[in-house]
C-alpha cells in the first residue's frame, strides 16, 4: 500500500556530466512534517541531488515522484507550482529591489499555484521571517545572513509542502544562525517537509529527524542522526575529511 506521508521521493537517481557520474543510483524519501539532513564532503553530490529533485537539472536516470506521481520530466517551475520549493547557496533576491519589492515579486509568482493551502501576503512573510524592520532596505544592502533569510521568505511565498535548503547556515554570524534556526524550527513545527544540506553539523543536526550521508555520488548511510554520525563509514568519509 502506498505511503501517503511521502511527499517527495526518488529511486535509482543518476546524473552524468559527460563521463563523470555525479549521482550513482541514489534513493531518496521526504515525508510530510519531517526534516532530513543531507551531509557529505565537498563533491559528494549533495547539491546535484537537490538540482535534480527540484528540476533545475534533468536526471540522467531513475525516477522522481511527487505525492506518488512521476515528475521526472516535469519542468522546475511546474514542480514549484506543485509545492516543491528550493533555496540556493547564492543570493536569491534582486539586489536593486527592496526587501518588500522582492517579496511582492515572489507573491505574484506564487499566485499561479491555485491549490495552495496557505496564501501568504507580504506583511505576513515579513513578520514570519523577522524582516519587517528591513522592508524598505535594498536587498543589496542586507548582510549575508539577512539575505539568506530573505531567500527563505521568498521560497515560502509559494506555500510549499516541501522545501529544499542548500547550506542555509553557511557563513552566518551567531545572530544570523539563531534567526535561521528560529525560522526553520517554526517551519518544522508548522508541518513543512524540509531537506537541508549543510556542513555546519552543530546547527543542522538538532533540527533533523533523519540523516542521509553522501560520498562520491552515492548514499553511504541513512537513519537516526546520532546513530549515523557514529558509523565508521561516516566518520571516515565525512568527518575525517573535515579534520
């Protein structure tokens, strides 16, 4: 019987760039109201996994499903309209526009999704993300951490069921880490399904229900975070790489 809690899944996911195998048959599941951490050394295929799941890059093999429906060949913008949102490592906002204008643009784009359970307005997004005092500030004048928060808020305009976050904690000050953690905890508590790539284990692990570890384009471990981190294969392939 199908598991109706599975929002996004993939089986045998492959991605080749010429003769380079960036993903080598990866299986992935993300359930509703779940947070999955995706970790691994640089070059392990983490961002490629998110690129293929979100539709930014087409898979070379395997199948991707949204709520049980195959979306392997569905365009990225159509996946977004279904409720699959993505943040990137780089800034997502238009630097010449204010924070409010960026959110207004995101909300206009989100109007194409007619089945949204929650419809955000800009004031609601500003308040949810703690950006109300920065509404008139140019996005180009924000700190790195504030820009990351704005990117999350813009993704939320789609009222996504699932959100893929690529290194939300990278390069943040302690204050910004606290702000991002607060937002992600709120998203988890509000029932969103989250998948998070990050190297900052001290910040991401407390948020996770399940941990997936990648190396050289393969999934090498998966399970409860504390148990996975203690595995010899993970210590060797990932934690040893940091030392």
